[in-house]
């Protein structure tokens, strides 16, 4: 349970370091830069604006006309009540003595007590967005005339991976070979809160890439909501960067015996029928030019995702110059494994549900037995293990996340963590304790 401060949010009257709020996957609006029309989030799909990115082996060149708009504050349909996303969280900062600032026109005075939102194109590579964050902060510091100013960050879900990379490497692309954190971002950031962040990835992302049904992160229960198919997901580099980190996947055969799986080997995706580009309907979904480069794209996007996890998972022999806290849920059954079995025709079946069955060897596998291997404590999307970056095997090295506080936990769903009052109070307490407000 969270240790909740008994004081009111508005009681924090001292000067407060500015804060940046980074949303998770699908937590930012996407707008057509040519027409100004909002494409995401809309309850019906816009046929002239596909959410798919172009595909090709040069990931940085795979661009379309969509650009980030505002952070997604709430969702409203014509029939159902308004659903809070990040609006309640921002309101809690205002109640705590902050005001919302604009990156292009920051306050000339009183820069300390300001909260900024960082909407981004959540489809794109997380390293690209981390570098964009660093550049925006650098420009903001120049506008404020405060070269030594440091910011605090509250990052939800995938946003935590962006913040973590920015702190460890600043405005640098993925390192080649063995990564050595430069901590170039330490001159920009003082404290970072990881709110429901999949620091070791999530098997929900694999399920999403295979089936294209479940939305990782924001789960809005509205009719006619545009779903992202597996073909859409295939074009989104960030989705691959949410896969379980190397050495953390839990896979079992149909007799629930552990089996080794390398999620970053394209041949594994071919073997188990996961590769969307090898689906019989792929040719109907993509033009001939993209079909020709699909294999090269897939190899590249998997390799980059693997390198991204490697860069974040570098052991640290000393205390990090940025302070971290993790907050998340631990009372919900959260997907943490999968079963791989073969059907009678020899094709592979990937099981993510605890539905009882009889194995090919004739063994009855009960639902209760499956629940024990498929689920773990978490927030319904991110497991406690992933939030704390706990690998499957014990190691003597200390990861960056090892240096955080033990972790604060609340019984809450992943998408509702930002709006949880206990979470909001805990965030305020952490940011206000001995906060650095450097001028």
C-alpha cells in the first residue's frame, strides 16, 4: 500500500521544481498536420488518415503527416460519460500549487511552480522521442535563461522508458556494442517517477502484436472505438520496444514445462506464426513497395528493440545521479507468460488464457494450473516484476532500477493509475522532499 501524506495537496507552498508529465502509449493526440483534423483519439476510424506508419529498414525515414497534438486529457463519446485519462492528474498538480506551462512561451517569472506536458508520436521509436524530450528541455532552459535548472518527471507506462533513456543517454542515439550510460540527462532531470512503467517490457505487447486486439495501456470501453489491427501494430516501432526484455520472457510447452524463447530472432516469429508480414492477408493490406521491404524492416525493428532494452539494462556500480521512484499496482492478475502448443495439423497455437486443455501427450492441464504460470501480481497490464525490473535469474550486478526506493503500490488498474488520489499525493510528496530548484 502507498504511504499517503495526510496533508492536503494545496499545503505544499514552497518553491517547487518544474515538472514534466509524459503519457504512455496512445496517451497523446495525433493530428493531421495538413488538415488539422484530429486522428487519434476518435471513436470512429478516419479512412483518409491511417494510423500505420510507412515501413522500411530506415526507421527514422518512416514518416507520415501525423504529428502529436495535446496530451490525452479525457475521452468523450456521444452516448457514454466522459472518461478521464490524464486530465485529473493535471488538475491535481494545479491543486498542489502548480500552473500549467507552455514550452514555446514559458512564464517569465515563477518558473519553479510549473508543470509541462510532453505529448509525442507514440508510434515512433522511443529513443527518438527521448532525444526530442531532451531538445525541448534544452530550448526551454534557454528561453527561461536558467542554464542550471532541473526538472522532475512523472512518466506513465511507456513514457517511463522514454524518461529513463533520456536520463541515461541524453540526446544520443542507441550506443553500438556494450552500452555505457553517460548520464548526459542528469543536467536536465532531478527526480523521475515511473508510474506503471514496464521496465522489463510486457508480454501484453507480444499479444498485441500477434492479435491486434487488446490496447496496451489505455483501455477505453466505448463502442465503435477504432482498434489497431496486428497489421497496424507491425508498423509501430515502439510496440516492439515494449516486448519483454531479453532474459525475462516466460514461455511453456503444452505440458507447462519452461522452454527458451528468443523474441528478437525473426525465425522464432516465423516458427510460431507471429510475423504479420507472413500472414496470408499481408499482401491485401500493404502496397507492393512495402511488401518488398517488409522482411528488412522486421529484422531492423526487432534488432533495435533488443538494443534498446540492452541500453536500459546496463548494470550500475554506483548510485545514479538522477533519483527514481516506482509506483504501480500489484493486486490485479496480470499476464506474465504464455503456452506454446501444436494443433493436430502441426501449426503452433499461442495461449494467453487460462483455459483448460489436454496436451498432445494426453495430460489434462487445468485452468488453476495455468493461472499459476500465466499470471502474476500487477496492474492488469504491467507486472510488479517488470515495474521493478526484476530479471528471471538472480544477478550480482545492480540495475538502475535497483537504486530506486522499494516501490509504492496501490490496488489500481494500469490506465487509472494517473487519476488515483493516493498516487497523486505520493508523487507530490516525492517531488517536494529536498527538491533541487537550481537557477
